[in-house]
C-alpha cells in the first residue's frame, strides 16, 4: 500500500504517531478554550497556564502556548495609553512674565499653551491664545504637526488679529506697543 501511495515507511509511522498524540491533550485543550473564552480572549498563555495551575493541574507553559497556537487562540493586546511626558527632554523657556499673571490693560500680556491630543490614533495639537487682562481667547488653532515654526506663525496671526480689533474698537486704541513682537499699536485716526 505504501508503494502504491509513493510514501516511505517512516512517513507512515510518523503520521500514525501524530494521530495518536492529538488526543493526548484533548482535556487540556478544552480547559484552555474554556478559560480563554471565560475571560473574553484577554488571557495569553501565561495567564491561562496560571489559571490551570490554580485548578490543581500540573502543566508546562510551553505546552499551553503550543496548544493555543494550534487552536488559533491569541490574546487581545490592549493598546498602550499615550503618554507625552519624555522626562527632561527639550529646554525650559525663560520666564518673561516673572510669574505676574495679571495685566493692567488689554493686549499687554498674551499666553498660549500647546496641548496634544490623541484622536483615533492621530496626534492633534490645540493652541489657544489668551489675554491675561480679561481671560479672553483671541484665537484658537488646531493642527496636525507641532513645532516652533507652526507656533510662531500662530502667534503672528494672533497679533495681527489683535491689531485688527484695535482698529475696530476705539477703547483698545491706547497706543501701547505689543511686547516682544516688534510691532506697535496702530496710530490713532483722530
């Protein structure tokens, strides 16, 4: 019969041995499947092995791992929570306000902070500009890239917006210069 099939004797006996071994772990396979489904696919081979050992059965973790691979049981990997903190990376910005967070008039002191969000696996950056005189937001930008150049453009857009507000509102025409921007307030029309 082996000659007719074109197989060697060793192949026949190897296959016969494999067939007899498949029933060897039938009870263990059922137990692994039950524990895996009980925990909604969140248990990997290490935790499944620990659970089986707690039930009083001695089993090697390699056996459990092999059987789980054969049965196609792969645990769900939880996505890692995003953490933006990178320790002491980068440089500390100088304290230009000297911790004085109050302003005597509008458009004297502006502050901004770039906040990073992870939305649908994509990083988004939000950067509001706030006037410390009245807490009013002057502009709000969001973008997909972070960087000093993008932040600088954002600040220039905010300064331009403030100058337009000064032109439109006579109460804001005080003649004071915008600090550290290299721009001064527009001249009075009167």
